[in-house]
C-alpha cells in the first residue's frame, strides 16, 4: 500500500531542504522517503511560489475593493442622514413652539448631550439650565394693589398708580410699575392718537352754504343730527 504524507509534513521537509543545513539524501534517509520524491516536492514548492504571491495580491485587491465599496456606501448613508437631519431641524423649529421643543429635551440623557439636543431642536443651550424663579411675596402684594387701583380707576396710567402706591407704604418707582402692568397685561384707558382722521371709505357730502351770501334773518336753517 502506497504511503500518504500530509501537506504539513511535505512543507516541513521542503523547508528543511531549502535551508541546506543537511544534504537532501540525509533528510530523505531520516524520514524514510526516497530522494527523488523529496526532489519533486521541492520542485513543486518552488514552482508554486508565484501562485502563492499572486493569490495574496488578488486577495489584497479584493479586500481593497470591498473596503472602497463599504466606504462609498457609508458616505452615501452619511449624506442621506445629514439631509434628513437638516429637514427634521427645519420642521421642528417651524412647526413646534418653543415650549413644545423644550418638552422634548431629555435631561439627563445617556445617548445625547444637552448641547447636541439643543442644536437638534433649535434651542439656546444656556436656556436649558435656567430654572424660573417664583415671584416674591412683596411683588405679589404690589401686583394685588395695582390690580385694586386699576379696577377702581381703569383710566389711571403708570404715573398715577405710582403716586397711589407710595403713600400706601409701598415705595416703588414708575419703571417697576410699568413692568408689572406689562406682565399683568393692563394699560390705562385713554383716547388713542389720530382720532380726528377722516374715514377714507365714508362719503363726502357737498357744503351747501359755500359761496352763499347770508344777509337776512331766517335765510338759512341748520340742524344737527346725532
């Protein structure tokens, strides 16, 4: 029966022959192999070396092509996500109010930082850290008193209300009263400007007494229609 040799053993023997530390016949004798068989293995190994390097080069080229294809797909995906992100930011800022966008902020968030969330939602990052301060008891008392004065005298402006507040033990200047009135959405009732302007859509009637010489009693009678 013909003896079979593994590929690893063949490669080991060929390497030993190529080292030339021992004679080919000695290596063949030590392993019980005919010298001609060992020479054939050596020839096959030397002839197959270009194929080994060609396969390596082909594998390198295939790997490079695969890498370039994956890189191109990645750039395409990045471009698509960038377009979607720009569209989302634009529509969030235009369709949702600031309070609604603030409600979408997750704090703390393990996946997105507050800076990134503020950028995506079109918000000022510093506003996310602001904690509203409730009005003081003194401010509430002043606003209650302003409301009482305004209810009794709705035609009072900030000047008259300031004068009313100071004698009552509530020292305050006019600018503070104006600010409180703006926050309370109240203003003194008074005639507005340009009330004497003619209504452009109203008909213009002729003046019948123009160029008329009125020289005797009861020549012209007039009446006022209210």
